């Protein structure tokens, strides 16, 4: 009976072909088309700037099914697949009568099934429209569907569908998902052994799963290698060496990087299958590893966020919204790169930059670090001590509070905020409240993304750029007035490049600044070299205090470690632009040797050159000089 059944299948196929030829397959296609729409339902993918997979989302059925084309796969695998599964794939029209006849003859001669007769087209038909059983009617339907598919699609498109839908055990479908799960890599470059295993698994995907049935997987791979050697697709020596290669015994997780960016992409365009970002896979992996390890050291409920960007283009190449997206104890689902927090002292460099731009100070100008009262506002240093007379360079490197507020009082908080707007950054203030001196010490709200955007402008010789990851924002240059003049930006960067690295970190040739918000709620560190800027935030997403965290002690070590493990090569800071020079204190003009303010808000006369005197026209006897204004 089994023999008759096999022969009957072959005869039925021939009859079906004849009927299709006589009565026209096109008419049947219109009334009973194959479900090709379902064939194109694949996992949503989020890619890095080079097209490498950052994260994938399972289909509605919970399947990992990644869209795949032949160009995504090692050519050797394609040759082995066709030689093993469907040698006349290029010649037949969906059904291979010779294969059917061979299968029937082998069955008669051996009394058992030696080889199947399914073509790749028939397998695609079965994969996109699974049959409930192995009945005669189901086989006929598969044959008919294969003929229909061949009429609609090219051979390349059929092959792509097989590569996307082939089963590999569990919820893995397609060679890309299988290669990532078993080998941890895309299938563009496979060894002969890896190709043979991926050819063998789809025949019996559950019985040959290497993570559950290792011996069966090894035996199946060996059969593929032996047949490939016989058919001369590979050499015998090559097959022997491949047989010695270990079969993976465990299944790996598919890439799951940039969780917050990936979720944002899916929310923004749910119907899109592939989302391209500006992120770089290697940098993203490095930053996430650093964030996860650092959070474990800092203790429970503490999270970490980071943004790394190219200061020339504004492209965000690494973006970590939390230490672990799936860690509920750290509220990992909250993207802390976009949450407004107090920036601590991280805005001080821009106060100094504006003062350099105004020409009221130089790096070696002396400024007082002593208790001061600004109309009731009495800033104090972090350690509650004062340094006395210090240079501007020392004041910024030591992040002294009083000197920063003295300068902000001179240049004006409103003007500082106006400069921030040039970089498309609008810090948050209480409603209807004008900016005050407190913004210099963190009395304003800024997100990590906006803070890094400000520093990107500083690192880019004062030219602002808009940061973007390609999903939530688009990177671009900001036209208009600069954040600060190039000379001022160089002076600030030159000072920050001299800040001592945190304990345990080696000098990496970067300029950086730290900050700690009031009540130990936020620790910040932002650094840059000649090409990249990196910002780090440490704290609790619920805004709770974390006793002991500081920008220098907690965030700065993470900054240096992240630069080291991001994979970027450190680029030297830009050289001094025209007009930017370091001048010793004794060589400064009198007006810049010491900075001081009078109670009226004017620069003190003790710090300025003598006031200009009117020498022409000469003063007449008894006249009032105020009536004869003039200049020297």
C-alpha cells in the first residue's frame, strides 16, 4: 500500500500539471491565490548606521523571523543548500518530476523513504501555509501552491522566502535568526561546518536542535558534509575538517541593544519593518556593558544614562537610557537621557566661555573665591571651604562656585540663556520666573541629551549641532550665531583638558567637567576629544537622593571607562585658532589681571586702567568738563 501511495503521488502530480496546462492555471490563481501577504510578515528590526542588527522584535506569533535575502548569506551556504535540497531549482517550474520519480524508485527498491521530492518552491508553499497533517490532499495542495508561487515570483524571490521562513527549532525561523542564535553572528560569513548544520536542521528542526539533541545535530551535519563531498560542492578534505568542528550546544539570545531607541522607533512607525539609526553597534555594546557593570557597583535603585555623539555631524553613536531596561528595581524602562534634571556645575564652562568672549577675563586673571552676597544669594563651595585668590583657570578646574557666580553676575544670566538657545537648548525654569544666578550652580532643568548637545557645540569650536539618533531626532548642523566664539571655546576646552582624571583612571586626552546636583540626586560628567562628546548621568529615576554620589567620584570614572570601552580612537583636541594664546598673569593688560565688581555691578576701578581723560579740545578756564565730552 505504501508503494502504491508513493506512486500515486507521482502520478497525481503529473495529472495536476496536465490539467493546469489544459484548463489554465491563471484562472485558478485568481480564485484561489497563495497567501503571499502572510509570507512577508517578519520581525521588526532596529539597525545601526551600518545596517547591523541592534534589536529585533518577535512577530505576533512570537517568532524570530528576520527578513533575509541571498545577499545576506554566505554564497557557499547557498550552493550547499541547492545541492542538498533542490539540484534542479533553476530549471523546474515548482515541481520536479524527476525528483518525484527518483523518490518513488528508491522507495520501491529499499522499502523505505530514502530521499524526498520536495523542491524549495514546495517547501516555501508549506512554510507560508502550514498543513495540518501529511495527507494525500495536503501534498496535492502543496504541489499546486508551488506552481502558483513559481508563476508569481522569481527564483531569487522564492529563495529569499525560504531563507526567511525555514524552521530551525523552537521559535527560530530563517537562517539569520538561526545563525545569530547558534553562532552569535550574521550568516554573511559561515564556515563549511556552520553552513552544513544550517542546511541540515530544517528537515527535522525539533529533533535536530543542537541545544537539545546534540548527537542528532552532529549526525545530520555529517550526512550533509558527506553528500556535499560526493557531489563535489566541497572537497573531501574540507568535509573531513568541517566534521571535526564542534557543534554549538547552546542557544544564544538575539541582539537586544538600544532598548529605549528601539521602543521609540516602533512607537513612532509601527508599520515599518526596518528602522535605521545613527548608532554604532560596537559603541552601543561598549556603553551598555559599562553602564550595567557600574550600576551593579553603585548599588540598588541607581541607574545610569549615557549619550555619545559625533560633534561634527550631531549623530548620536551610542545612547543608553538606563543601566538595564528590564531591571524594574532601577525603573529601567525610563529613558533618563530625555528626563529633565538639575545639571549641577556642568553649565559653568559656558559662563566662563561667555566671559572670555566678552574679554573681561583671561585664563590667568585673578578672581576671588571668598564668601560673597549677591542681593541675598550666598553661594558656597561644595566642600564649604574657600581658596582665596585663584586664577580663572584654577577656578574652573576646581569647579569653585563663588567665582562662577561672580562671572555670571557680570555677563548676565539672561545672556547665558540666550546663548543656550543658539544651540537649540532651552533649560527649564519655574513658570514665569526669569533666569537668576542660581542657574550657574544647577538651579535649572536640563536633560542629558541637551547637556551633551551644548558640549558638542563647545567641542566643535563653538559651532552648535543638533544631536539626533535618527529616530527621535535628526542630526544636523544649526545655522546662525555660534554658541560661543572659537577663541572662547578653545580657552574653555584648554582649561578642561587639564582637569585631573578621577582616581584609578588614566589620562585619555579628553577635556571634561563634572557636576553634582543639590541633595546628591544627580551626578554628571561630560567629556570630549577632537571628534566625540560623551555625557554620563548617575542617579535614581525616582529623584531620590543617593548619599555619597558625586560627579567626580561617581560619574567621571564611568566617563573614562566608557571612552576606553566604546572602541573610538581618541582624536586630539583642535589646535588654537587665530588670536587664541595663553598669556601669563604678568603679561596681561591691567584690566585683566584681576577681576572684581563694585556694588553697582560695574567692574572695579582697581581692576581697570585709569579712566580716559579729555585732552582735546583743551579745557577753558572755569568751564565744566562734563559739557565737553570727547575721546582720546
